[in-house]
């Protein structure tokens, strides 16, 4: 292949990848708004600005699009969480690591809302075959948090009177739904993340020490 042909091929691949990502983004938006069953491939194609038939150049079926939308919603969050935690010093306290995980989860959720919201809204509507494939990605992310919390428990930095599984389900469940009500006009993301982290760590009640009682 000559340089001209190679350049043309690379450009075609870039265009193809961009089109593929656009299809996934529009599918996530439509799944989020209308549900999986009610969304047609023609609607996805129209929203993405491609011909209906050309969608099959990028995806074999609507279920494949669904699978990639669901996986992307989890992977975006997972990658952000890991990046935040890995950026900390190796001897960082577990409180700081959990806080970084919370901030990373919120960032991934709120900056890729169509993918993450679609993941939550349509999971109960999708075929069992799609659920089975997607559970692998969900389980991997859940395992990461379980290991994080269990390590904090072993280090004596996590309360021992609650199951780490229950803590993970509660925290991740609460964080997930922020994508439905978060309003950036109420303040910065950093301030929002700090407030959420403080509530998770310290609850909503004033502690006796802060009231000055003995």
C-alpha cells in the first residue's frame, strides 16, 4: 500500500469510528428517553445522520448496539474511578481512596449522562441474553469496589458493623441516581462531590463534638 492509499485508509477508519461513536451516543440518548423496545434502528440512524441500512456496516443488530451502550456506561465510570484512585500516593489513607472513588464515579456519571442514565433506566427492559453479557462488566466493577472496601475494613478505617456488600450497594446506588437530578447551575462539580462525600462519610446529623458537648 502506498502512502496515499494508507492515508486514505486511515482517514476512512477515523470517519468510521466517529460514525460508530455517534450511533452509540444517539442510541444511548434514545434508549434513555424512550426505552429499548420503543426505539427503532431507523430512529437511531436518523438521529445519527446516517442511512438506516448503513447502520449494519457498524453493528450486526440492535441488541449489539444495546450491549455496547450498556457496557460503555459502566466502563466510562470504572475507568474514571480507577484513574482517580491510581493517581493517589501508594500510602494514601483508605478514606482518601474511597473519596477519590466517589468523585470519580460522580464525574463519569455526570459527564456521560446519556450512557450512564440509559444503563440504569433500561436494564430491566432488555432481553435476558443482553443482561447475561452485560453482567460480566457490572460484576467486574462491583468486585473492584468490594476489594476497595474490604481493604479499608482490614486496615481498620471502615466501620465493621455493616457488610461491605451492603455499603457498596448503598453508596453506588445513591451515586447512580445523581445523574437524574444533578444541576450544575447550583454550584461547581467539585463542591457537589465534596458535599456528597461528606454525607456518605459523616451522615446528615450534627455530631456531638461539633455541638461542643462533652
